[in-house]
C-alpha cells in the first residue's frame, strides 16, 4: 500500500494507511512510518503528551517499555460526516491490546489500547492514543489495586 495524491481517502484505503503505519512503527521503523503521515501531523498520547512525528512515539515507548507491540483486534472506519467528506477526512479507530516487556524485563500482554486516526489524502493528520499502561504501572508500583 503506497500513499497517493488523490484528494480524498476512501474509507477502505484510510484503514489500510493506518494498519501499514502501525506495522511500520511497531518494527520500529519511524522513517518508513513517516511516509504515511502529514508534515503537520498532531499526535496526542495518554496523559496529553503531544508529539509531531513517529520517531517521538518510538522514543516515548522506549522510555516506558523494554519493547512493546500492538495486537490489532479490529480496525473501524467511521463513515465521514458531510463536513469531513467535503474536506476529505476519514476517521479510523484501531482497537486491540499491547504486549511486550516492562523495563525490568517482566512480560505483559492484554493491555488494552484504542487509537483514533484522522486520515486525509491518504496521510494521517492526527493520532490520539489511549491505553491501560499507566494503570498497570500504578499496580506494579503498589499504588493501586486491580
């Protein structure tokens, strides 16, 4: 799947853009993942951490995990509203779980995530990321109970 210069992202193509972006960023290959991002991309991670490019996502993940991957369970495309259609935007949700190792080497899996993407002209313009990692870290630190 290669981005093109069409003025509108079809819903199926927007889902392909998101899935390929995720595949590349999880390698991690942020340079290749950048081929699927708009130069003005806005990224917001859990806790309102803002970023501008895939390399920042990988850097943040490296500070939080020894390694981490996404197990994508579903990719949902929200049919665009009339206003979104007029400007060529498609919203895509990626839902699944994270698995990997914490910095101390303990493995984990089943950590839920939801990502929301806005795709326009076959490029991701916005990425919002939510997951259970902070809750799991509180439990591991003895600061919260399950």
